C-alpha cells in the first residue's frame, strides 16, 4: 500500500545536537511538506518542496534545514540553532493535482 | 486574525449526540479539508471539499463558498469519535501548502 513513512515516532535530543527526521513516500507525489505542531496551535509550515532539488522556506524555517535529492524522500534536520525544538513534526505530500497524504508524525523532545 | 478559524475550540458530548464543528476562512481557496488527529498524533484526511456536501458513514461535511464557511457534522456520536478535528484550506494552486486551523478537541463520553 502507498503511503508516507515518518521515523522515528519518538526522538530525544540533547541541547546543542542536530537531529534528522525521516520522511519517505511511495505515492509518486511531487510536493512534500514539513509542519510543526505546538500545543494549542495549528500546524505551521516549516519547509516545502514541489520538485526534486528544490525547496522553499515556510513560515518558521529558522533553525531547520531540508534536502530533496530524491522524489521519495524529504528529510528534515533540526539544528542546534532552533531554540525551542520540542514539538510534534508532521510530514505530508501531495500530487500535482489536489489531495494530501499525511505521515504519522515524530514527537521530538529536548532533554 | 488567523486565516482559518474553527469553533468551538473544545467540545464535550454524550454518546449519541449530534455534533457540529464550524470552520471559517478568509482567503481564496481551491479546496477545504477536514482532518482527524488521534492522541497518537497521526492525521487522517476525512474530506476534501470544493463545493456542496460530502457524506461518509456518520460524518457529513458541507461548504458554502460564498460565505467562506464549512461545517463538519457527526451523527450519533460515539466515544471512538473522540479526537482533534482540524480544518485546513489549500490556496488556488495545486501542490501548495495547507493553511490549518487550530483544531477542535472533541470528547464523547458513554
């Protein structure tokens, strides 16, 4: 079955460390997105990519980096520059036409 | 002001009750989405609407493009419906990011 796989489900990071969240899709979707969710707030866009080797900053890109070397993969790195990284991170994808598929999310905690 | 507003923020119901969650938006859209998020965090797409009404089981979604308003109804609510329901809109271009509301937390007790 096609879908989006996010890993890991839970991730713990020490202060000052970079961590990378994985997002893989086998839906042949062109566009992929990373969102962040904090308690009491709506999902906010971090980065998105509409084609391979191209990506755009979203509303809260500071402290994050991404790559899109393959159509199937859109990893997100949370760098040490992100001062408040504890949050729920959600990956999504969509085809050229409309419709979205969501991953199951990664919950990142700074320890 | 948020571009997508949901009400109510929290909703408590008894099993069997009819539930309505509202969503208003202020931007031009190509489609509106209703999503469900369970405590584990994963999100499931319930409906994508660009006009009219859609029904799936006990769930009904309606949209009024002129009024920029959508409603999600749950008939004969059940404890397993307890979740966060999120309204999101996509702008007038395919492949663009969604704009999300803050969600409505529904708790149904037996």
